[in-house]
C-alpha cells in the first residue's frame, strides 16, 4: 500500500494525539525529543516533528502495537508513513 505525504502527516498527528492522551506516553516523548508542550503546538505541521513522532513510536514495539490497535491501523503503517515524510525514506537502526 502506498502512503501519500498528506496521509503520513495525518497519521503522525493522530499518533501525537494518542501519545498526548496518556501523561507517561507524552512525557516520554517530550523527554526523548526535547520538545515542550508549547513547541508541539507551534510545530504541529512541521514535517520534522511529525517524523520524530513516528520515530519515537518505532522505538518500542509494545507501544507501536498498542498505538496501531488503538488507531485501528495495521502494524506496518508507521514505517509506511515514515517513508512518505521528507527525510523518512531511509531508516537507520544504529
């Protein structure tokens, strides 16, 4: 399945909203990314932030599977969305 940039951006925004539903999840993202709640609001349409949201989700398989179940998407969706965002075509595991 091919994911467009617009679809990927929408998916990443949904993931960010999902993270924000739980204090521990959003706190983990804020700590990992160095973002603040204010910077999240200011950068919500920034492709770099959206890519970071997906990258954070990909760090933890259990969290990824929980998000996919809650958002009702297949588990391969995050990687497909990542590939559709600017700079997301290549994923480096190291």
